[in-house]
C-alpha cells in the first residue's frame, strides 16, 4: 500500500473519537484554463469518468461519497456541503508548497494558512472555518505543487504524473470503502 493511500485511510479512520466514516465529500478546486491550477478539477473529472465507465451509477450513493467539481468557486458549494453534512472532506487543489513541481502533500486544516493556494477567491482556511460554523467534519487538503499557472489548458508533465498517482490512489481508496 502506498504511503498516500495509507495516509488517506488513516484520515478516514477516525472522526470525533466515536464515529467512523459517515459521508465523504471529495472536492476538486482549480481553473483548467490556467495550466497546473486545474489539477483538482481534472482529478475529479477523471474519477467520475472511471467510476461511471466501470461501475453502475449508484456506487457513490452506496458508499456515501460525493464528488464535487468546484472549479475556482468552492464558496458556491457551501449550501450543498452543509446540506450533505459530511463527516470527512478531502480538498484537491494546487498549493504553492515551496518544493519541486508535482510534490503531493496532505495538509491539515491547521497548517493551510502557511501555504498559498491556487486562483480561487476564497481562502481554503476561511472556506473550512465558514463550513465548521454549521457542521462538524474532519478535513484535509491534498495539495499539489504546480509548475506553471500561466494561461494554458494543459498540465505540465510533473503535475500530470502527480495526477495519475492521486487518481489511482483515490480509486483504490473508494473501492476499498
């Protein structure tokens, strides 16, 4: 089992010391017209394509999982997220990590203010705090260090490799639930 998969499984293992996974929302954030910034959105699109092609459409309902393609406006999904009341939230986004392009890092909500995220207008830390005023959930950010966020519809080679790792990891995670 890869380190990333085991980290995701550990994240999902506990919630509030008494409840395990109840409902999982995986949300992708980014602008697909700004190169590597679109990584979160592209991962969600690939997961949807994989599961719609290989399984019946109710797999997400059966496993109590919701995939959200938030583009660059995660704040537009706060009503839906509050209505769904997830126990766990995984956020996929390009995050400036001061590391090599394509570096993947799971970031706890307490540390997200130390990093700059992609092109969306609302900061991830403010987004999470806003949601926590209404619902109780555990969250983690899967940050991918971009190479370029210039105008482009293509991912850099480094980010594309990271995308494949994350997509395969999340497929394994979802199938194991």
